[in-house]
C-alpha cells in the first residue's frame, strides 16, 4: 500500500537489549534461502482482501467471516493462473479469541489450497486510510466505506495505542509465536511477511520493534522464510528489514524501467527477490510488460489486488471523499460479481501464468 504523507510524531517503543542465546536461531544463510527458492515454482499472485471486508477485522472476526465468498473469489484467482496470495491478519482479532482466529485462518488455508494457492500471511501493518484516519483497530461493527476513497475503513495492526503500551509486549510476542508455531510447518504457508510498511502513518514499526518481531518469529523455528518488504527510503528502517529478511521483498508501484531497476538493486543482496506489492495502473504498471519481466527474472510478484469490494481499490491513493468513479481503475482485476475489469488484461495474465504447451 502506498503511504499517506502526514506529520505524526513517531511512537517510541522501549528498546530491548538483545542477548543471543547459543541455541537461538539466526537468519537463514544466503545458500539456504536460495536453495529454498530454487525448489519453488515461480510465485505469481495477488494481495487479497475479500470483497465483503472493509478491513482486516471485518475479514477475520467470527461475526463477519465468510468462507463462501472467499471460496468463490479464490477460484477466480486460480483461473488466472495465480499460485500465491498475500493476506493481512489482525492482532486484536487473535487477542480476542486466539483459538477461534486460528481455526478461521486454517479454514482460509484450506480454501486457498483447494484452488492450488499458497499463502503469505502478514502479521502487522502500519497503514491507515480514510477521513479521519483510524489509527487503532477495534472489534465489532466497522466503519462503512467512504465513497470516493481507497481503503477508507482500513486500520493498522496492532495500532498505535497497543504498540505503545509496554504491558502489551508480551501479548504481541505470544501472537507472533502462536501463529508461527501453529503454521510454521504448514506447506500451505509459503513465507511469512512479518510487517507491512513499517513506519507508515501509524508509526509503530520502529527499528527496535522490528528487531523484536524478527526474534520472536525466529524463536518459533518456522520452516518457511521470514521477510519484511522495503517500501520507502527511510534507511534506519530499511536496513533492519534487509538485515533480518531471509528472502528480500519490496513494494514498487511504477513503470517497467522502475521495476527493472528495483530488481537489480535488491539482487545485490545475493538472496531471492520477491515484489510483494505492485500494479497501480496510473503509475505506469502494465500486465503485458511487467509480468513477463518478473517471470523472466524469476522474481515472485503479488499484485494489488483481486476483487473490487468494500476496500474500493478502484480509487487512487489521493482520491478524495465523494470523487466520481474513475475511468481507469487504480487496482483490482474483477468486479464483485466476477466480471473482468479488463478482459484483455486477464488474457495477458494467462499468457504468462498458464503458458500453452505443444500438442
């Protein structure tokens, strides 16, 4: 997700002095990461939010969780040849009912697996959108989408208040380790994205917090790699993400030349490279040029998003409340009823993801 530029004072999480125990797991060596990646198919997929959900709480809480809709929509993704999806979890839903949350996540993994799609879960998120911004998630009825705005009801995870509360740190650690221990050997999970766009408007993803999260997740000893995607130019945060990630991931919304440059830059780390967010049409992204580049370079890629719904991702990042429907959608591939936004795009995708075989 693109950042919204506003001035908000950074939250200061109390630093933790980390002393590595002799048996504490470390970042995968580059050879291990590259061997893991060589065993994977080319990863081509989408960031997914079900059309019924305005945010992650509405997605995962028991009262609104809707397997029927997700089954149908994941089938559309499979029909385009996609084999992975990146999905955002929500800490407060887990905190309210850890067992129920994991049961629902397991049900989602089963639906994705039914359609031959593996899952990259995202544990934390610093993004917030809408007017006013909602910087703290909450249970129950969520704010209805504001017409004309992208992701107008989105909330971060865990949000400002909980991230800043020292008493909450042990619960945040339990969340990370409960999820990673429960699903860290599950073949339906392809990798773990620990934090989406740390340092975005919620300002909770400090370098100290990110180091803690990497440590918590590694202590659970997952079989899948860990990553956090580089998304802006704040060196103090990007350095922690790059140093802690087993595989390098990044966000890039731009034209073909921009993608090519990003791939070259991140390849210098000597590790697999995955673009976990791309595809915003007005920024120059194109299916018929960018997807072939990712495949040729064997860089995994996750577009934003799949189905147009309560996130209203047809609108651009700077779209204002009440804006008319855009002539060109910013994101998304399907209308809520399953009609393609652009049939030519769908054909271009299938040409790359489902190549024709010789008779």
